C-alpha cells in the first residue's frame, strides 16, 4: 500500500509539473519578439492591414493574453493542441506521426548507452589500473567533450559518403521490397549512425559513474564480508555490489533523459531522421507557434514520464530507497 501511495503522489506531482510547463511554455513563446500574423501573411506572399486583422481574428490573436492562455489550457485539457500554421494540419496529428521515430531513436540510444556504460564500468572497476580502465577513461572524455552534431557529421562523412556502409539519411529506403524482416533490417541500417551518435555522450557519463560507484561499493564492509565467506568473485560483484552501485547510474539516467531529447533534435537534423527533432527545426524556422507548443508539450510529457519510471525502477532495484533509508 505504501508503494501505491507513493506512486499515486508521484503521478499527482508529475501532472502538476506538466501543467506548470504548459503555462510556462505558452508565456515564453508569446514573450518572444515578432508577430505571428506577419509570419503567416509572409507565407501567403504578403498581406495588407485588413487581411492581417482578419488573420488575427481567425487565429484568436486579437484576444487579450489571459484569454488566449485560458483558451489554450482548455484545449490542452481536451487533447486539442490546435492547428499548424505551416502545415495546415492538426498539431496532434503531426506529432503523433513523428513521435514513434523519435521514441525509437531515443529509447534505443539510451538503452545502448546504459548497457554498454554499465558493462564497461564494472569491468574497469574490477581492474582500475588495467588497460580497459584507461581505455574507458579516454573514450569517456572524448565522448563527453565532442558535440553530438560534430560526431554525427564525421560519422556521416566516413561511413556514408566515403565507404558507403550506411545510408546518408532518412529512416527508410523507398526502394526496399519484401516483408517485415526486410523493412526492419532497412530501418536498423538507417538507425546505426544516429543511435551511435546520440549514445556516445551518455555512454561516457554512465561508464565513468558506474566505474566510480562500483569501486566505492567493492571497498565497502559488506562486500569484504562476502569475500571472507568464500563467495565466488562473480557472485560478489554481480549479486551484491552491482545492485547498490546501479542506484546513482539509474538516477543519472532519469536526469539525463531531457538531454537525450534535446540531443535528438540535433541528431535528427544531421541525419534527416523523420522525428520530432526535424519537425521542431522546421516549425521554429517557420515560427509555427501551435506546433512549437505541441512539441514542447510532448517533450515535457516524455521527460516527466521517463523520470517517473526511473524513480519507480530505482525503488525496485535499491531496497534503501524503497524503505526510505
């Protein structure tokens, strides 16, 4: 019951946080300089003052700010994010069309970074002065220092333009024929470079943190006691030390989820990946306010859900968190 109560409170706090993000996004977008009506008119080839006034009336831009905010919140509560100025389509439809591609990219990159980061961190912690430990340190520093767009461009030049191992961009090849497995293999080939690019920075963080946490845990009293009892080293490391060492890594993964989403914007732009990042770049240039607000809403929703899931996983992994110690 205590776990259910805590989970319910976390969901309530997450809903309140999401509501605050919705209001803050709307305020910040409308504080930005420029007139949305002028942008719409320019996309039409220009307009006089009468047509500009009609555009403001059609889109509700002539209403007071508080009225616009209230109408937007009411629409969001009814899962209506408005209509795109640029695409002339419902914003929700646009986002749901692009969301699976972004989730596929982000979840795969985050999972890959976590798994490889934990594995390399554990191995380097067992032999802190070994070759693997020094190699992990060098790769971690390089991965953390290199901007994702720079890494993506280098990989694109090397593996797509020079040796032609992977596609230049996109998510699918329209010329591919066959069944489910043929199309799945095609998507996987398109995913290799963007997933590797997005995971490099976070792989460096997870490996270094896991190495430091494992070294601290391996020096604790209960690990020494387990060794003194004659337990195999594999059992000591993976059954006793690793579970406690994972707690800070899981916490960092939840905190870094927002950075993964923001990094996906750059990666998707470099590799022309048809996700929310590419859509965000296009609508920001076009100043398509409803679509920008919709993307910010869904991004905040993904980050909040990821943090909530991280909190629940940490309670399952670490008994100290579960008991409040």
